[in-house]
C-alpha cells in the first residue's frame, strides 16, 4: 500500500484526518513516524499558500507523497481574524486556552449577528519531487459563543457553535463533525477521484495509488 505523509505532528489533527479518509487505499502516517525534517515556516498570505508550502517542502525532504494542510478560524467582525494566525493568535503556537481567551475577550458584549464566523481548511498534495498535484478548500459556518461548551475537538471547537445542530464542534459526536467540518469538506474534494478500488479517470492522484 502506498504511503501518504500528513505534514503535521499534531495527534488530534492526524486522528481527524484518519477518520475522514478511512478506507482509502494508502497508508497514512504523520511526521512523528518519519525521519526529522526542517520546520515549515508558515509565512505566506493565505491558507492555500501555506498548505502548498508545507506539502512541497516536506515532500522534497522526504521524497514521499505529502498532504499539506492549513486551517483556521475567520470571524467577520474581526475582519477575518485570527485567520492564518489562528494557531498563534495569542502569541504562542498551539496554546488553545490562550487563543480562546483572546477571542472571547475580543468579542465580549457583541450580539449574535456580530459573532458570525467560519472555519477554513486548505489542503494540498505534493508528489515526491515537491510538485503540487492537487488542492482543495473547505469551509464551515457558525458563530462564536461567549463561553465554552463541550470538550471534544481542539482549537476553537468548544466555542464554534452550529445553529442547525444546536451544538458546538466540541459537543458534536466525532462522526457528525467529520461529515460536516471544513477539514472534511476540503479532503472530500481533494480525494473525490479516489475510491478503495482505485481512481477515476486520469487524475494526478492516480500516481499516488499506482506508483
């Protein structure tokens, strides 16, 4: 079975991706299961550019197929912030508690219509030469609650409320979240040509299965 490297060391992100892509004909691993690579500096201006940089840089170093992904939260009343800086909104990479505290403080006192937000996920696949062969984007819309609800997910999930489900991402069962999330929508688009039986047509990802 062909190997696909998830360009991340985040165990929660890996678990979500595995749940979303379960059943596809390749072996998914993350960077903790590979030889050490240089840290990718996320210095681009968009989710798409950061995802492509991650995929390309890691693929060249490992000479393997790599899935690069960049995601974040965009709040309308904050001009789209935290956006590409979501993981380091409060200044320290990956500090969920500090990031959420800063977000809640920034929205303090605002009514529901001013709390609208959406998650974005951009994903890219690079071949072992570092060439980007496929990209996709997914979004999921909701609003930010003033207090956390639920303990599931990660990042801003306990504050991201979906009115149609009357729950936050932190409260939703994993199976439902994986069906509707921004990450699920991006990866579904990215891997749509692939089925457990192979690929449809002459899609660039055909090589991931057949090489």
